[in-house]
């Protein structure tokens, strides 16, 4: 039904080669926290010309926004992140292939890059004013600066809106922001932060609208926590953020004006974009584990023959192959939907849940097939298994994803 175009295949091969030569040797240092991944990301951007493409597409976006803000009737289409990967008109599959290839080696690297460019950068580029896109969106799209997307709070995970405590009180030309965020990707090292908070004018908390603010590293009262020690994704720094009477200029309100119901809608759109990217990460994990297992069972000898000769092992390989192809088809269909502009929340949530589960199952099976070697760091499947676990927790837990899909199908989503 779907297949990669020749240009996309070429990008796939190029990124795979770059990952093996540049990213794989850095995994021990990244996992140990001895190095941060961002210089490598910048090297990758330059290697494939993504930084120059970003400058061109963002420039077009800013020009259109300035004309619109001046009252001219313009088509806002184009100039987005998709064109950075696929040229004029954009090719979502191109970006999916890049995420997939990065995730074969380091899902954490892929996640940090995707959050900085896709979530933080994407939110500003799609919803910001011309000045905001130029000042903040451009350096994020080129990786000149690192971005962070900040929604989750210590008491507000799955109930992100209802339990949100971070709030900004209007004060003249500023908003005074108080609260905290947790489990924030790139939080300890980012330069630009897209922060979701309620606007507090004295109404009951449940009635306060959620809006989006752009914060910069070093603002008075803004503290970035130290990186957490985690089970997996260790090459992607995660931390807390603290806001203590942070004075945020009104021009840092994303889009330049307050929103009521639209604020939550914008947040859900960003969550949907994040969930759409998870299957590509899952595919990278599954593909790498599968290929390593096929090679291993053909080489590993026991009882005088390759272990791939045994039916039990063959059944494991077949099971992994089925899951590989199912997730692969999800990634292709997701890219096709994005290309066509089709919005299907049920599919996005269900496929994110399924792909995440399959990545975890295949990675654990890869360890089992490799036996004791699979439990050792040097065999790489150990890392992929640890990293895969987060896919069922981040961007909404598997249970929340499935419930969202079901409620959408039943007409119960608000």
C-alpha cells in the first residue's frame, strides 16, 4: 500500500550511516551524562542541510505572518517544519524516517531533538506572531538554541488541565508566573521554553483558561532543576522547572493575545503531534531489535547447529516480524494522513498505544533471544528495552491513549 520514495530511501541510508559513525560511538558518554546530545544534533542538522532549509522556510513563514498582521489577505500554508524535511509542500514520511533511524541507535536522542524542534519549535512556528517566530522559532528550528515543551506538573499528569496549578496573574505589561513543571525533556539544558499555565484573574481554578507562554533561560525567578536519574532515555536530559514570581512580558504570550477555549485546543494539537511521532520511534526500536535477532540466531550455535534452526526461535522471529510490519504500516499511514491533512484522533491515540506496546514487547523478546548477552550493555538491545518503556508513559500513558480513542469513537470527548 505504501513505499518509500527514492529521495526518502536516500535520506534513510544517509541518516543510518551518520548514526553509525557519529551517534553510536557517543552512546556510553551520553548515557553516563558525561556529554549532552545537542552539539551532535547541530552536526546532524548541518550535515543534511536542515539548518539552511529551516532558515528558508521560517523566513517565508515570517513574511506571510507580517503581511497578515498588516491586514493583507494571505495563505498561511507552507513555511512549516514539514518543508524542512521534504522540500516544497513537505513530506511527513521524510521526518518519520529520520526519527526512525535515530531511534534505532538512541531513542532518547530522537526524543530530545523532536521535543526541541517539533514540539517547542513547532508550537511557536505554528501559533506564534511574526516576531515570536523570528526571535524564538528560528533558533529552535536550526538548533542554534535548545527548546523545551512544558506541560506536566507534579500533581497534573494525565489530568493535565484539571489539576494544573501553574498560574500567571496579569500585572501591567507582564504576567507574574508561579508554579512548577516536572518530567520536562531538555528541561535542565534548554534555552527557550514553551510553558502552559492558567491565567488567574481571581476566578475559580476550574474556570481559568490555559494559555501558553514563552520563557527564556535566565529569567529572574525561573529555576531549571538538575537532570533526573532514570531507567532509560538517559541520553535525553529530563528535569523539573520552578517558577517563583517570574515576570513574563505580555509579548511572550504565544500568539500575542489571550485565548479561552482555544488555549486547551492548541495544547491538545501539540499532544496529538507528539503522539503521532511515537510510532516512528517505536518502529526504529523494533526494526533494530528484529534485524539484530535475525543475524544473531543465524550465527549463534548450540547443540551443533544455529539456534535459528529451532522452531521455538523461529516462532519468536515470526512474532517480531508481524509486529514490525504492523507498526511500519502505522507509520506509513500516519505520514499519509499528515500529507492529506486528515485529523483522526482515534487512530493517533490507538496507534501510539499499540506501537509503544509492541516496541516494549519486541525489545524484551530480543533480550530473551540473545540470552545472557542480551542483558549486557554492549549488545545494545538492553538499552533499547530500557528506552522503549518510556513510550508507554510519555505523551499520555497507554491507558489514557486507549481511553481517548474509545471516547472519541463513542462521541464522549469534550
